[in-house]
C-alpha cells in the first residue's frame, strides 16, 4: 500500500530534506477520514561506549512506508479489512518538527475533525512555540 502526494506515489527518493509529513487516511468502505503526522526518521539515544561520556545518537528510517496511524481504531480496521481498504495521502511535507506539529493541528482544526462524524480523530494534541514555525511566518505588510 503506497502513500500518495499530489496524486502520485511518494517514494523514499522524494524525502529530500523533509523531516516528516501530515497525512489523511480515508476509509474506502465508508468515506471516514483521519488526519495525523509522521516523521521519516527516528532518533535513538544510546548509552556511551565503555570509557566514554557522550551518549551516542542513532538516526534510522521510521516505519513510515507501512504506517497506518497511531489511532487504535484505524489499526484495528486495517487488521480486520486489510490495507487495500484505505487510501493514504500526504497533505503537507514539513522541514521541521515544529512545522509538522503546527500543520497537523491547523489541518485538524480547519477540517473540524472533533466536531464531525466523518472523522476518526478523537483528540487534537499539540505544543507549538512561535520559533518552531518561523519558516511559515506571514508578512502582513506584503499582504
């Protein structure tokens, strides 16, 4: 099951310098949707090597290609019906974790995911600082 971005299959070669993406999963049986976010890579901190004091940091690719959300509901439905019963679409590619959190929350609020019965989302959770979204700033003077 592939991820789609702008109606084309998204591949590993297209990641570039993006850290993650905001996505929408659509249940093809009933049209219900879920909006979430996913990082392309995970960072793991390991203990220092013997005789050393610095922690080791290991960066590896996440499970983004097989990922179907953190929602227990979605995971159970995928287990029950199979991956082909869902369409996975990348809505926005993000260059920082802060931008990722902001865009996920923005799209969730813009789509009223907690107020509509056609979304599986049950929570909107975020902590975003202004410095996290400096690349998204809108210059009001030029508007």
